C-alpha cells in the first residue's frame, strides 16, 4: 500500500508537468517537435508582436493593426484560431519565441546573421529604410538630396535615427544641425506631427511609419531616403521548418489577394481624416437634415441635441454613406461589432434613425460604465473620448492620471494628458495600462473639436424643439 500511495502522486506530478508544457506552447514536446502539425492539432496559432500603430493595437474595442490583420489571414489559411501575445521590445520577442511562448513573430524583424542560427526568417518580408520627414507646402521647397541637409535643423529621438544622422553628418563632412529630443513624453510620431504642423522642419522615421502618418497628414513629404535598405521579416524557431514553409507559401500567394490589398490600403493609403464642410446654414436655425432625429433621441440620454449633432458632424460630416478606414459606418460611425451589440439591424447602417438610435444606446451604456466620474457635465467628455477610442483606453488614461497625481475625474488638463501619452512606450507598458498602445492625439482633438463646435451651436441655434 505504501508503494502505491507513493506512485500515484508522482504520476500526477508528471501528468500535470506535461499538460503545463503544452499549455505554455513549449517547443519541445515528447517527440521533440512543436511544428505545423502540432499547431493544427491545437487549433491555435500563437503570434508574438509589439504594440504600435503599424503592428497591433486596440481601437474602439476591436483588435487592429497591419501585422495583426496579416497574422489573422495566415491563421485562417491554416484553419486555426489566432491568439496574440505582446512583448515589450524586440529582444523580448525573440526570448519569448525561443522559450516556446509563441509560434511565430509577426513584426518587421531585421534580418541579421546573428539571429539566423536560432531563427528561420519566413512569411511577410519587407524592405525598410529611414526617410526624412518634411512638409510639401512649407515655406521652403522640399529637399531631394542628402547634401541639402547641411545647415538644416533635424529633430530626432536618441537611438537608431540619431545614430544614422550622426554617421551621415560625418560622411558629408559636417553641417547638419542635429537636435536630440530627450524626454520620455515625446515619440517619433509626435515629431512627425510637429513637422506636419510646421513646428519643426525635419525629422527621421522608418518608411512604413512615415507612410502611415501621411494618411493623417497629407502635407508630408517622405521621399528622401537617408539609409541603406534593411530586409525585415517574420520569424519562427529553427526547429519549425514546416511552419516556416507554410508562412512562405502563404506570403507568396497572399501578396496579390484582395484581403492583403485591403489591409495595405486601410493602414497606408486611405486618409484617416474626415473632410468637413457645413451642409446647412446655421443662420437659418438648422444644423443638419437630421435635427429632428437628434432632438428625439437626445432626450433618452438627457443630452442637449446640439451636442449629439456636434458628435455626428465630427464623425461623418452628416454623411450617412460614410465608411471610415477602420470600418465604422453611417451617420454615427459605429464599428460593426458595436452596431450589432446595440441592436442596429444588418444592412441598416446607412439609415440615419437606426444609426442615431444605436449610438444613443451605446452612449447610455458608456455613461453607466463611467459613473465613477461624479460630475455629469465632466463625464460627457469622458463619454466622447470613449466613443472615439474605446472604453479600455480611457480606463487606462484614468489609471495613469491617478498614478501620477492628477485628478482622475477631470478631463481637461488631467486625464486628457494621459490619453496623449498612451502612444509612448513608457506609459502604454505601465502595469496600470491594460490596453497597450493608442494614438491618443486623435481622441484629444476629437473631444476638443466636439465641445468647441457644441459651444458654437449653442450660440447660434436655439435649444427649443
């Protein structure tokens, strides 16, 4: 009996250990392999990536990003589900892959001799290079040759962009006025924005990041390259040749697919800005053709109808056929998932009343989720921010404001500052943040624009029905 009592616990320990290894996606199973066949058996592809505007992020509660969409297309081709695991940086990506915490890295990983001993580069492959970001319609003509950088002020963050400029400056014999921008609250995308706004003349970015930002700022010029081409690719472990071969075949076949083309357009070509122009004359006492509907449904959430109208104008310019780069549709630009959850009937996204009705229902739901903001008027700003960003990012900004000693119940100059900082790695990787990277400047401006227009409407349009 004593022997049996001893054997059973040891057997259970071994069994649990094997199951734990499988659960962690450990690369070495009993057969010594965790390749394509095992992934298909598990029904799940675990993809490792980083948060960024070009790879993976959450927008209005929905997973998005160019690398995310390609990963989803690849997983679908294998007949398995996709699970995303996010690392903090490239070294951690590689560490997690080699430790078996994921099957594949979906990120523009630089192809180097040092990593070829432990990784197989495969799948999505791109050529990256660094470019000068400048304006097309500035006071000075865009430069077209690196020699023209002599005497110019270029603002960059410390790191690879700064190092490349220093080397280029040496190659040219000196003269480039290189400004190293320190401070954790400034990102490369912030510097690109400053170029677009005319606050600084030049900065440097990778071509894919620069290209994405031209969809927000069409006045940018990113034609001048200042570095050699660098090949970059996805990667798997060395002991996963079947997965690597499948990724290569998928990439070759997928390059010309409608899904791939749609993803390229969504992130790197389609304008992210809504063109705005007034439709009706405010002097006639009308804001839009849908004023009666705004008045009808604003009562359900105890909002001023002019505020609801301001939200609609910012979202769609009162265009019921509008479809955003992210797939939001209709007058109130609800994401498909949100529209379904709020009861908007399929095929009715362009119906103005159905769109407003669903949006008001969503606003009411968001209001309930933000009841911790005691002041009702102040809460409206948080609701608007959530409408634009998704509730998760606003919760993150509230948590950051609280952590850094700001008033978590006040939007202006408090929580809004931290939605801006959600594009900065130091902040979006903070333990209090649960939703990762977010391009907060859009939400920051969104709230300000709506509230400013609402004040204008109040002055020009009577509130009476």
